[in-house]
């Protein structure tokens, strides 16, 4: 599990497809600090995705991601910067909210505004996730954030996030632009509520 407090931003150096075509090996350029804190087999969060360290060689970290996973996430391209977080330990203080590293959907940036103290970003997602509420916690590219405002239309949900300058400067949000896509994981309570509703609809359809 993770808390959504980003430790570092790393650059993707290389993406290699395995011969079986079901997995990709991803090479990240890391710094000496993180090299001391990580080891083979550790769980880490990259742009909101839970994965495992395959190996660390010099200033490079290697992971494997399945082809299936890459179908449902974004930002994993050579030269892209991605957010990095170590997994939580029992003794850790949780500053953000509990994040599992399982992406629920992809969002799109439709507006970015800047003021003196923050950046206000509006995202668009499918109307399917209509149980999210104002002030819910949300993970965007692995960052723990709070929904400030939300609006519904026939096809989409639009929600606003107010991002303080410190968070903006120390995550890969600073590299994103209009119409870019992001990985989204909803708060576990919202996930559970959506699952209950889906299961109830299935149950009713079976009866009918």
C-alpha cells in the first residue's frame, strides 16, 4: 500500500518488449538516495501503479509491466517523467490516503489555471464513476489529492483539483499539459460503493 506522497520523479530511459510479447521491461534513471532505500523485490508505486523492483544496476532501476496493464494506464513512454513512491511500512505516518496502486480509470486534463499559491486543474472522466463526491480523496498519477468541485453531464464527469505549488513542482504534474491523460484511482470507499452497485445491478438482471 501507498500514501500518495511522492518521493521522487524519475525518467523512463528504455522500454523493451519480451519475446513472449506479454511483458515489457522498463528502465528508469534513479538517484543515489533512492538506490540506498530500495532493493530487489520491493513494492513501489510508479505513476499510481503498484509494481515490483526486478533489479537495480548502477543508477538504473528495472521493473516488468505486463502488456495487459499497459492497456489500461498512461504515461509509460520513453523520456516521460513518472512519480515514484516507496511502499508504506507499519511504522510510517500516513500523510495522504491509502492507495493500492490499482488504476480505476483514465482521466483527461481539460483546463489548467494558475494563481499565486496553486494550480487549478479540471479533469474529465466517464460518467460511469458517478458516485465520487466533492472532498473525496483521489489518486492522480499516484498523488494523493482532494476533489474540490464536481459537475455531471450526460456523458462525462468533470472534477476540479486545487494543487499547491509545492506538490505541483515536486511531481510530474508540472510536465503535463492540456488534453494529457492521467492514471486515476478512487478512494477505497468509492471503489467498494461502485462494486456494490454493479453487483446489485447484475443480481437484478439475473432475476429479470
